[in-house]
């Protein structure tokens, strides 16, 4: 948990107490400072939540990247294995693909 969330919670609670004290004794300035402190605490809490969310998203992105990289390595290994097993078939497939691309891109 981001430290800003905890600090914001403390500031919010302190602002509530300060507002209540100001309201009880009839001091509008203390009450207003308490309300301002609450707003500051809530803002700090939201900032901490945003940082936590960003950190979680970065961790997930790194995890997905690792999974994708593992999948690509597996696919490359499989292609390499199949080419070693049947090199002539691989050459014919590559030649056919090149011929088809040539037909598709040829200018008339």
C-alpha cells in the first residue's frame, strides 16, 4: 500500500476532529481549517490509490510480457524443429509463399 493512502487517512480523520471541535466551540476558522484538512487528506488518499493502481498495472503488464515472450520462444522452437525434420517441405512452403507475395505485389 502506498504511504500516501495511510497519510491521507490520518489527515482526513484529523480534519474531521478539527472540524468537530470548531463546530462545538463555535470557531468558524477552526471548522474551516478542519474541512480543508479533510479535503487534503482525501486528495492524498486518491493519489495513493492511483499510485497503487499504476504499480499493479505495471506488474500485470510485465507478467503478460513474460507470458508472450515465452509463447514466442515456444513457437520459434516448434518452427525450428519442423524445419529440421522436413527441410525440403520447408523450402517448398517458403518458395510458394514468396511466389504468392510476388503475384500480389507485382505491378501490371
